[in-house]
C-alpha cells in the first residue's frame, strides 16, 4: 500500500477474528520493528509474541477488555533502559526507541491487512509476573495482532496549524 494511504487507513482495532496469522506475515511485522531507527543504534527493546489461546485468563489480568484476547496473538514491547543511549542531560531514550519500533510494527501490520491496538493502560505488575520479567526490563506497550472484525470510525485529529510552529515556538 502507498504510505500515505497506509497511515490514513490504519486504526485501533477493537474486534478481531480468530483466524491465525501466518508465520510469514508475523516475520514481516517483527522485521519492521527490528529495522526501526534507535538512538546510537542500541535497540534497547525486546518483543514478546504471545499466543492468546490457553492464556486468556492471565492476559485478561494484564488488560481486561474482552477484545484484547480475541486476536490469535498479543505482542509486547519491553525496554532495556540500561542499554539505551542517554542524552547529555541524562534523558534515557529507551521509551522513545521502543515507541518508534512499535510504530513501525503497527504500520507493518496494517500493510499486511492485520489489525492492532496500542495498549498502554495495562497492569505493569501483572506483566512482570506473567512474563517473568527480570529486573531492568520494563514493559512499555502491548497490542493484539490479528485480522479485524470491525470497521474504522472517522479519525479525529487536530488541524495541522494547531500542531506546527515555524522558526520559533508559538502557543
């Protein structure tokens, strides 16, 4: 799909068909995340692919919406802050880098005809428990990955003039 059409058509899917995702499509989606730019090319993130079947109850503890477990897969992205590049003032770029990778992943999924929904409202303590996360690994976001069973609603976005300044900051 042409890129502008892809970003216009991608939406947060909240209903999924149970159809399996082929290994080839999954690989292409994961490869898009791997290719994402990161500060100093440190790639301070890891992806976890989880099959939902048989894990519905524990995944519902992570995020309670029924549609979260309808898709055959859930993908989590986790940061490794100690590996990440740090700016001179100490700002750690792990979250920024993982966010870019997740964005690449969800756009690649849309390009494959798959749906996603970025989930940040999960329970981090439950993520640590059910995925047995070691110290120093931080859960950042999750998304179901599967075929949409719903249709997009019109997107509500601010006008470009409200978001862009030229030459100097203007409120």
